[in-house]
C-alpha cells in the first residue's frame, strides 16, 4: 500500500525554487548524464528500465518523451503508446498487451499510458465494479513486482495538470494548425471529468505502489515538467550499479 495522496493538495505549478533558465541549463547536463548511463546500461545488459508516464489528457506526456529522451540513442530506447484496447486485445487478459511490450535487458522503454488505463477509463465510465478494480490493482502489483525481481528499474510518473491548463491546451489544439491533428472530440468529454479521473488516480497511488512509488510532477509549466522528470530519472538510475562490463582481452 502506498501513502494516501490528495491531488488537490499538490500544486500543478512548480514549487521548487528554480527558474526556467536554470532548469534549461541543468537539463543539458542531465541529458548528457542520461546518455552516459544508457551507454553503460546497453553494454552491461544486467538491467532494463521501464518508465511509465500517466496523466490526464493534455498533461504533456508526448512532449515529455520528445524532450526528456532527446539525447538517448534510439537503438537502446523504445516508446509504446497505449490507446483504447483493440478487439484482439479485449479478447485477452488486460495485461496481455502490456507484458509483451516490456523491455529487454539493456533497453529503456517508455510507456505513454500503460496498464493503468484499464482501471482509469472503466472506473470513470462505470463499466467495471469496485471488486474488479481492486482485483486489477492486485494483479498489477504482482506483475510489477515480478518485473522488479527480474532487474527491471521501474519509474512511474503522474503528470499533474490543472483543468484550466487542460482546457487552454485543448483550445490550442483546435486553433493551432501544427497541433490540430491532436484534437479529438473525446478529449472535451474527458476534461469535463477531471475530478472523476483525479479520484481514481488517488486510489491507484494508494493501491498500486508495492513495486515502485509514484512521482507526482507539476505539469502546468512544460519546461519544469520536462526538467523534473529528467532529474528524477537520472537520480534514480544513479542508485544502481550500472557500468561498462569488464572484458578480458
């Protein structure tokens, strides 16, 4: 069980005392550090890294992928975005589509949305009952614990964005020709259910934290969100013995 988190008590704006300019400079160093760690991770092949990005619509998951991982080698990194389940996926256990996408040793994998969508959306739409929600949380805990036992470094993020910022970004998608391709009518309905999604997320934070705790990232300012994610990843990876393997010549 994780600790109880009330999202309304956490600011969606940066609380850390760092300016945009300072964050930009620090991010350059962090991107270089992440690239160095990735080289060692790929060569060593002892660990793999699974990074989960969750957040409400327009919270900045796509831009996080673009900026945070801009310095890594594409050969050692993969991004998987999980949309609504296909008919084939719905015919299997809900973790089937997740498990086959998990990273192999030496790789960094980013999940843009994840197994938690199979709790979030059905809960808000009331298509599953509380008993099934609890059961899915238990299965996710077992699944993630198994990954960690197999040397997966699991890092989970929730991008905390305000409803006001969501609405402004959705309007930008509607009016900006470079962002218009992202606009979907379904997003309008989802943003109106901001509070409903928040309640389900709070349940998830408490009941799905056995293998890895959640990192709540203030996401109203994109520059801060990207910096905070990058900093958290580097600090976490530096805790592990990731190094180039010794080779006898």
